[in-house]
């Protein structure tokens, strides 16, 4: 998804400059208001909906699409299972 958004910009920069640095590519994408984020949503199978709980997870990562190197900057997870069975366990 992100690669498809960056390919036209990368090709244009390569025509102008030859080699393209990652920072140059991202700065150019930002200046053209290219969305540099991706998201997804999981919907469980109906048979598993008898036991409901809610949660969300977000990770902030840097991905170098040229070298495929990834760096996880931060991850946050929120889980709500309803009424707590043991509040001491919830604290960790």
C-alpha cells in the first residue's frame, strides 16, 4: 500500500537526481500530501462473537522501503475485558 504511493515520486526523483535518499523521498512525499500511514481492521468469525471483549493496538514504525529495514518506535495496546476478576493482576 505504501510502496504504491511512493513509487511515482521515487521514479520522478530518480529521473531528476539519479540516486534518491530515503529522507529526500519522504520529504517529497510529505510536500505532496501523500498519506504515509496504513491501517487495518479485523472482524472475527461469527462463531467467536459469543465471547466479546474489546481491544486496540497501535504501533508507530519507520519502514525503509528501499532496504526493508523496520524500526518500531512505539507500541500501545488497550484491552477491555469487562469487569475485572482480580484488580491486582490488572496492575501487572
